[in-house]
């Protein structure tokens, strides 16, 4: 079942995503060599609760933290802990909150201190591909238009896209239908309708897109150890075009 949201529900989801983005921006200011991923998680949870929201990830299918912190070759779902960020690392921060029964969900990948040109370029292309996907959130379009736009931007740079994990609908549940792959031919899949909210999240690899899972059964990494970058935004389809929830962009 694919759910469309009313304007009142979209306004609530806008508040959810505004809080997520506010916290991610605060974390961006703090990310630096020497800080642990557990430190970042602790601050994210503190800020979430202080705002009167609930962490969306903590307890979800047994996940133990508020943030996902994925470093270098880790693609998604890295569990925060005692690992210390080092100069030259890149770290993906993925986070969600719940407000009044609705979910917000966003992610970004950040440099830790000075990073290589290769790492910076990977992050740039991944973030650009998210923007390309968001442009396709048009009433009457097809879900596959999003993935086609993402892959059309990523693959000419020699990068690959993870296929095991996709974007998704989001609303009263963290993961709703439809799934939103980051690849495929355009003009396929469900039609995009007014009020549909999609979490679009390209996961871009510098090398192979093959995935290996850690013993914790959460952390997904590139099989060849190459760098990965992950960006995500929750986007609503409106008559005036894509509305990037949590921002002033699009509505």
C-alpha cells in the first residue's frame, strides 16, 4: 500500500525533517579527528529528546543507537561505538526522528579534517546525484525515473551504486512502500501521486558495489574496501514540484 499525505500531515513531516537536518548540521560542526562515533550518537540523542521528539532508529528491529555512523568503506548502518574518527576519514551520518507519529529521515556524508581529492569528488557526485533524483519527484512521473536520474549522473564518473539497499516511502512508518532503487530504466514502477513522500538515498561506491555484512548484522561495507558515500532526503510530491521536507526548498 502506498500512502499519500494530507497537507497537515506533510507539515508535521516537515517539522520532523527540519529537526533531523538541524541535528545533522550541528554534528557537521563537531565532526573532527579525535571524536568517537559514540560521542556523536550521544549528542544526537540528547538533542532529539530535548526537542520533544523520539529517535526513529533506536530499537527499530533491534538497532541499538540513534545515529548510523558509516566510515570510509562502510556504506550504511554502521553502529556508533568507541571508534575514533581520524584525519582523512569520511563518515556517513544517517538519522531519523518521530514527532506526533510521523517519521523524518535524512543522511549526509562528511569529511573528517582534510580528505583526499578522490574522497571529496566521490561525496560531491553522490550529493549531486541525490539532487538529480529529487528533481524527478513529479506528480504523474514514475518511481524508476528517480533511479534512472541518479544512475545517469553517477556511472559516467566511474562509480557504482549499491543495489541491495534502496530508498523508500516514509510517513507513519520509517519504511513504507514504494521502494525507490537508485538504478533502472525510466518510465517504470508506480506513478508518483500528490502527497507521496519518498526518502531518496543514493549509496555511491568508488569501486565495486558488492556488499559484505559485518558480524553485527547491521554494518554494510563495500566488498573491495573502496570508499562509499551516502546522502538522503525525504521529499514530498506537490503540485508545485518536489518539496524537500525540512527545508524551504520546493514549497
